[in-house]
C-alpha cells in the first residue's frame, strides 16, 4: 500500500475557498480516477501562522504501478486546475509513503 501525501500551505485570503474546493471538488475528482482506495483531508495544527495555514491530504493507493499510472494519466490536468484557481497563494509539497505495517 502506498500513501500519496500532498501538503499545501495556503494564504489566509484563499483559505475558505481552498477548503471548499478540496472537500467538494478536487478530492472527489481524484477519487473518481479510481486509482485510490480512500482519501483523508487534514489541517496541520502546529503550522498555523500569520500568513496562512497548512493542510494535507493522503490518498491511499494499492501499489506503486497504479500511482505511476495516476501520475501519467490524471495528475497533470488535476494539478493544473489547482494552479489556475489559486496560483502563488498555494504552495504544494508532495511525498510518496510506502506503508511498512499497520498496527
């Protein structure tokens, strides 16, 4: 199992529209690709500051091959939508996590 983690720092002025877009549009579009089993959307509590807040979404994928297929077939257009909506007011950091064991 692979977790595809996206961490976003968003400026205060777009925070409400960002949360709405993530919950009602973007995460649903990513899951509609049928490459992921589930997603979890979180707010990073310790990273709040005057300029904005940080959020993370974890998409659970069965294996690296399916994730690679997502990167090729779906990611470019879905990522472009976020850039078009929020531009420089949203900074993104992506990581891939390989689950070793669940307890």
